[in-house]
């Protein structure tokens, strides 16, 4: 949709319609993966190890919410 802004000196009409990115994000992701595999680009994104750390943190957040208390992440490899 659109909206109008009015002031003491003038007004403005703005279009706030959300539009998807011009390029399909999945196409962009696969293009990145294939570029890395071919050696055309350096792998600069997160490692698997970093992903595991983030997943452990997210699992801990859910466990804490379920338990209604603080939980420890130290030494917990099972989630």
C-alpha cells in the first residue's frame, strides 16, 4: 500500500509495498556453493564447527525455556 505524510509546508506520498529481492536467494546460495567448489571463490562463511556451536546454544535456549531455569552448556555434547 501507500501512505501520505502531511506537514505545515508540504506533503509527500510514499509507496511502502514490500518487494522480493530481484534475484532468487536460493539461486544465489547455490551459485556461491558451486563457485567455492570450483575454486572460483574463497569460502568465507561459517564453518561446520561454528554451526555446531550455534546449534548447541539454540538447543540450550530451548532447554532453559522448557525447564524454566538457567541450564549449563559446558561439557554437554548431547544437547
